C-alpha cells in the first residue's frame, strides 16, 4: 500500500483554520504585506485572485471583489467586468502551467447552495483532470491534493507576474 502525506490538511480536519481570526477572509484591504500568507496572486482595481486554502484540486483559485457584498446583482459594471477578465486570466495561466484537461467554474450563492462564505461573493476556478477523483472523498470525506499549497503559489505567482493586465 502506498502512503500519501498531506500534513497541512490536519489543521483543516481539526477545524482549526476554518474561520478567519476576525472578519471576512475576502476583505483584504490595500496592504500587500500579507498577500503570500493569504494566497493572493493578483490584485486588480476592483477584484483580486486568491488561492483556496482548502482546494478541491491542485490550483483551485477564486476571484472576488474587494467590496464586501453577498448579491451578484450588487456588483458594479466595473467589478463584474474585472471579475470576468481575471477569470479569463486564471483560466489561461492554469491551462498553461498546470495543464488540466478541463475546468469547473462557478459561484455558490447562499449557504443552501454550498457557499462556505455566503456573505462575500466569490467565483471558483477549479482545474480538473480525468481521474482526479478517487475513493477518499467517498469513504473518508478527504481530498488528496498532490502539490503543497506554497509550491503551487510560487508556480502561479511567477505566471501571474509575467502577464500584463
């Protein structure tokens, strides 16, 4: 039997890292000092790209507006346009650098729809590979991510920094 190590998942499984210390995890402010620890890869004028710390698959990104809002209809034209532009950029970078065979892209609006953070909208971009699911989520409610988050962050940060936006 092969062993698979993912020690960074233990804090998640214990429930130690689910909630931010205070406030909303998507309300990031203007300071870029904590971008690496937060997983922020690209900042735009109205929205930004952030890695999911508890990804469905390797490279799972989210795009969210800076403004704290829960209704998609409350986005300004500029916010909606920039979210779309960042989505297209994420799709290109993930395609070029992780070579997935497909993508799941979407929003979970409201707790009933599966939104873990329902009061600040965010768009998920999930790279997919044929056969990337396995028995672990079925039997143990665990997903196996083959690359450490910091390694993925470094790889994608280089890619985001090379593209003018």
